[in-house]
C-alpha cells in the first residue's frame, strides 16, 4: 500500500470532509451560506495579507503564515462553540439571533481586513488593524456570564 501525503489524503476525501462539515453546521443550526462566505473571505484575506507583506517588502516567514491560518481556523470555532452552547440550553434560551449576529460580525471583520489589505497594497502605507474579534469575544463572554449569573440567581431564589 502506497503512503499518501496529507494533500493527497484531503484531495481524495474532499467530499467526505465537506459532508461532515455541512452536517455539523446543519446540526448546529448554522447558516451554511454565511459560513461559506466567511471561509472564502478568510482565504482572500490570507492571500491578500501575503501580497501585502511582499508589497511592503517585509520578510516572508512561513511560520507567520502558518500561525495566521491556525488563527483563522480558531476564529471559525467561535460560532461553533456558541452554537453548541445554544444547543445545550435551547429549552431556556434561543441563541439563533446571537449565532447569526456572530457570523455576520465575523464576515464583516474579514471583509474589513481584506479591504484594508487592498488599501495598504494600493497606497503602500501600513494601517493599524481594527480588532473586532477581541470585541466579539468580550461581548460573548459577557453574555455567557450573564446567563450563568441569572441561572444561579434563579437557583438561589428557589432555595429560599
């Protein structure tokens, strides 16, 4: 039996991988079309970021690219984690609007990053990036803390 490279493995199993991803998104009630748009924007952002580095004559480092891609994959986990939480507490809370809003903020954030990269490529002037992901994570954290506090208060009130 011939050993396959990682690329060959993914290439030969792309349909199964897509089926698992789509099934996961459907199970989590995530809008597959929005997720696809987000993934396309992340891909464009990565490519435009590499081009920006070349235009600004920054030294290209594979590890920076690798960590950037890993970071993008982690960002994709944010709506999945929120969707799982929503699934777990769906009898008490409806997370549909929250999940939809998170996906849209991520899409707009990636779109802004792509446009910013294009701007830097055109003007050859570095621009400070806006960190929407940290803002989003802070808002999600506050929401989840609020749910925990509300639930604990309800338990305490019933105890008395």
